[in-house]
C-alpha cells in the first residue's frame, strides 16, 4: 500500500487541467519552457574547453601547440577543435596550410617522373627541355636527362595517407624507411613562424593597381613639386587618392611614387653645427622689468591665448634688410613684413604704426595685437615705441613681453611656422635685399593658404583669421587667399632672390 505522503506529493493540482503544456503551440508560437535549474547546459559548457577564443580571431601559438599535441596523440580534428574553441575546418585548414613538406633527395639512378602526380596521364614529349634530342620518347620515360624537373606541369605526388586527416605522416608508419614520397609533419613553432611571415608579407608592397598608381602620381607629384607636403595634398584630395598618406610615404620609399627625398619638405636634413661668435661689442642693456616671460605667464588665460609672437627672419649675413614676423597663435596666421634695416627698432615701430592707422584706433589694434611676445633681439628693444599709440597721444595700444634669454622655445609656434617660409626662402641661399614689400606679401599669402592639420580636421590660416582681421587690413598688406592647388612653397616662387 502506497504511503499517503507519497500520494500527496504525486497528486496534481486542481487547476492542472487548465494549464497548457509547454510544448503546445499558442497562437502559432511555441511558448518558452519555464526556467528549470535542472535544465541541461549547452554541450560546449557541459563538456568544457581547455581554452576560449574570440570569434574571428587568428590562431595563437598556444592554439597551435594544442593542435600539434592532438595530432601526436591521434585525436580527431573535431576533438582538437573543441579544445581550442574553433571549428574542425579551422583546424584542418591550419594543418594543411602550415605543415612542413620535405622531399627525399633523388638518387642518381632514380627516375624523377615517378614522383609526379600527373605521370599516368601525361603524354608530353620534347616540351620540358629546350634542346631535347629524344622527342620520340615521352618526357616521363626519358633516360637521357631528368626532364621532369623542368616541366611546368610537374606536381609532386603525395601519399594518400597525408591527403586526409591528420595530413601528416603517422607516427610509426612502416613505410617511412623506404618511402620516396614527400614527408609531412606539423610543428607548432614552424607553423607560427610561417603564419607571422605571411601576416607581414601580405601587408607589404603596393596594394593598388597600376592605373590607380598612375592616377595618384598625376595628382601628387605636381603638387609636391610646388612644395606641398603629402599631408597637405591628402587634406585637399583624399577622396581622389586610393591610399592613405602613411601608405604614400611607404610607396615613396619603394620608389613607386615619382618623388625623391629632396622633394619631401619634412625629410630630415643635417646642417653644419653653429659656432659661437668669438667676440663683438655688446649693446646697451634694456630694462624689461614687468615684461619678462614670468610676467606674461601671470596674465589671465584669455589674454595668453590671444598672444601674437614676434620674430625676425634673416637672409644672407651681409643683407641690410630682413623680414618682421608676427604670428597670431590662436589662428596660426602669419604676417610677414619687410624691414629695410635689420637690427634696428625703428622699422618695427613704423610697421606697427601702419597697422594701427589702417585699423583706425588703438582699441581696434589692441583687439588683434594686444599682447606681443618677442625675443630679445635688438630690433625689439624699443618697447615704449611699440606700446604707445600713434593715433591717440598718451594711449597704449598693446603690451610687450619678452622671452627669457636663449629660450626661443617659449614662442615655438612662431619658430615652427618659419619652416614653411624657409621652403620658399631657404637659409643661406636667399638674398633679402632683392625682395620687395610685395614679394614678401606673396610669400605670406602662400604660407597662410597652406592647409594645416589639427585634431578637429584641416584648415587654412587665412580662412581661420577672416573673422578677426578686417579684409581692408589684409588688402593693405597685400595678403590674399591662394587656391589650394596653386599653393607653392618652393624657391622658384622667388627665383630672382634665391640662389638656385
């Protein structure tokens, strides 16, 4: 007689007849089974894996070591695949692609044709050797020479055992001692090295067609000859070029692009070391109290970011004239002005007066050139003349600050920007006395129209500064926008003043 407790435990609830079976379709859809702690886990999780591998990832050295051990132990491809969390086809492709095949050396009396997979069906005669004397005999039966080694249809005959899993010679094969067919094996170290080599070689070389390369040269070479860097060319023509700018530099190293290293403005050049001057008369000391670089750093941040850095660019040492450089750091905009006399403060003050007169008031001048950061050259000694207004007596149009001695890096943006001007007027090759005011303005126009790269994208300084500098001031200084494909940063732009 059954226990009453067992009957109670086995009795179905009163509303059991109204509950649908989990497998019964409801409205054309199968209702999901309720969660059960005793439900079996997926097969892979139940049986476990020795290692996990993300989908789409390449096999690692550890994966290949597992494959090598599995082959040595006589495991199936499916069993090995489960250990490395891959498909069986991945394992078989790996073994066939990276197995080592070693052919036995031919003996003097051995017929090489016996090793060809096409020997039974081949009827070639006198085609393998260029000067065959036995054309009446098939190449495979020729005993005069080993024609089969030069035959284009030659394929090594493989053992039937190595054409199926595990695609290598089995351990303890009784034929190994006398078999003349290629010996196959799988070594994890050799396989991984072969994989790494393939990974590198597949990404080297030129990855575009000859037509694409010719089209790229047609765009890049003329602009590079004008002095534009590859970054500037790609900023304007990226959609027309088949590769990125980094690949273009690699192609140039491979001589696939019609450019030499001398055509690349950013290539390093070794210049002779400067020697200090043996002597010379010193100049009168200037009181820069309250105008040092430390005083500049104490300014509010909004004043520091609108700084204008000043410098001088020189030609030959014996030139009487040079170029005044005013660099608006926030907009990367550069103003170049020719000075008739270098090392003299008077031309600098005179040019600032011209700019203030064109702007119309000291307030308008202060809005653009209110903070000047200069080096300690003698041409910038007259800070009082630079600060005072030429329109309103007693008014101040700007504040002047100086870098520390021998610290031109404190105005590094201006120093870096001179590199583009030096592409037009190279150092120790340019005669600044032959330059006119408008020649310098032309150089300034090309430099400011050159596209520059920033994190937010490419921009042209002349367009960025349009919101700050009035157009009538640019017209008065002779600065204008140059079309992108006409920007030239090469010495032939000022051929009359540059030694070619």
